[in-house]
């Protein structure tokens, strides 16, 4: 009990008219110093909050109310010119952090005066005619500077010094920001508003392309805005590299688009923030927003052979939906059967110039054996890699459809080998290619179990 009381006492802020001081402990010298700095910051915040609460009750000033409301949003106060001392205890370290008024005030005032200068420059720029994107950048920059100024001013207040006023008003800036959000006329502006609304803590994030209705395709619009979103954030190249996923969808109306994004926390397993915006048609003019072939997508989904007894799955190294791969990226494909069985894969290629279906070669063999693969009992219910492939031209939409059976497959769709492309072509009409393949599956023995699954991904130039 004595040790606990001593720790609490030593961790408390030592208040003096000319300085603030706090003590910290740790197993290492560094951890003890960090603890002292953390205690100093928290203690100043506590004291300043108490003083502001008292001042609000007595004078009801706007300055005190504003600074008091910001205290809860600031996790740590900036400690400029702090002196640190430490010494070794028997099995740990003790450190003292001291903020002296005489040496610290000039540093804080210098920072605030620099922020005043920057805000005056931004204020001047905002009076000029700006495009929406640049105006947003200026407003967001100004708001960030103002937020930082609150922290510096709080330290000035802790020394009973007069705070330094900023030349731009936060409420007015946020009003301008609200106006911009209702007048989104460029993809860059849309991306900036989405990220500003969802990634306030500068989290690293994996960004999925926004989904269009009734298709698995990543449209040109979705591809472009994903690229811009990546440029505006700390984006990572794989979903497993981060705790946060940005997932979106959109729908086009008469003369505008509704774009919705949500920030998903993998650890909490839920969306923690979301944002919906309306984008003017001029922002995405010239970009295709609808699926290249909605009829094919619907046919692919509606006629799938699915059974609980015999299941087939296919995915990529990035998952199984919202897949966008750039030139030079590597895609790895995986399949999974829940029991022993045979399978083959049909591919469908769609771009502005070509649409065709083909058989995917799975083995270095001749005839049907080149296309049919067997899953042994020890590999059942496990993801099996089909290998990795580098994304190369031509770019477009690729759909891979796996057809599986629990009995040996003796019949596959008829094909011709195209010497120039190397593809084993089924049909140059993808809808007919799908119909031919499904017709074979339906004609099979009723005793055999069949199933299918599909995976779609979009490839684009870097």
C-alpha cells in the first residue's frame, strides 16, 4: 500500500508559478522518460481543464469554451524544450520531466506565430478564385493548423499567458467545407472528402474498388477513383497488411452518382465509420460506370450449380470480390473442394476489343488431361494454389469458372487451339461459351455430384 501511495504521489504534477514537473517510472531509462513525459502532458491537461471549467462558470468566454472542448480531443500536448533527468533505482528507473516557463514560452510563441503566418497566407489564397480541389486542400490544411494551435495555446494558458489568436475561424472553414461536399465536381475532390471523413487518424488501409450494382466487374470509374484514393492515403498492397479495409459501392442516378464507403476494422469485425457523398456527372464524364456485360454477369450468377453435399470455391491472393490488379502485379489463384473430386476451369475474357471463352490449361499433358485436375483426400477442404501469374496486356475483365464433380470427368467443352494467342478457345461469344459448358454439366450422370464457383477480377494498365 505504501508503494502505491508513493507512486501516485510522485506521478502527480508538481505545480509552480514558473514550471511544470512530473515523475515517471520504467524498466528502462527510455520507458521511464516516456512515462514522465506522458504524466506531464496529462497533468497539464487536467490542470488546464480545471482552470477552464472555473473560468467558463465565472466569465463564460468563447475562448475558454473552445479550448475546453478541444481538451478531450487532444491525446497529448506538445512538450517543447522539456528537460529530462533520470537515475537508476534498484530494479527500475525514475525520470523527471520539467517544463520551465522561461525557456519554453519563446518556443511555443514562435510556433504559434509561424502558424499565424501560414494561416494568413492560406486566407489570402482562399480569397482568390480556386478550383474545388485546391480550395479543399487549403481548407483542410488550415483546419489542421488550427487544431495544432489549440495544443500550443493550452500550454500558454497553463503558464497564465495570453493565448495567440489565429487569423482564420474554424467554424467558418467548416461551413465552407460543408458547401464543397455538396458540390463535388471532380474525382480528386470526391476522394479527398471520402478520406478526410473516414481516415481522420491517418490509418494505413487497404482500399477495395467501389462495387457497381449487379456485377463483380471493377468498372473504369471504380478503377480510377481507387487509384486516386490510394494516392490520398497510406494504402497497402494487400488486405493482410493492415487492420483497416476501405470498402465501397456506388449507384448512378439521372445526373449524379451516390458513392458510399465504409471503414472496416478487421480486429473489431465491424464498420467503424462510413461516408456517403453525391458526385456531379461532370466528375466522371468519359468514364464507364456500368458493367460491360450485365446480362452475362446475371447469367453467370443465376445459373450456378450449387449443392451442400459437394462444394467448390475459388479465390485469389486478395480475396474473392472487389478485385483490381494493375500491370506487373502478381495474382495467385486458389481452389477448394470439400471432398475428393475432379475439376476443370473455364475462363472468360472481356475488354473493349475482344470477348471470348477458353479452357485453362492445368497440367503439362495432352488431350483432356491437360485441363482436368484431381483433388486427393488429403487436400480436400484445403485451399490449393493453382500458381501465380503476372498481370500483362491485354487488360479487361477476367472471370474464371470452376466446374467440379465427385466422379471422373470424361467430357469437357469442345475447343480449338489458337496458335497466335495460345488460348484454347471455346467460343468468341462468352454467353454461348457459358451455355456450352453448363449444358455438359447438366447432361452428366445423376449419380454424380456437381458444383461450380466463379471469380471475377479486373486488370488495368499501371
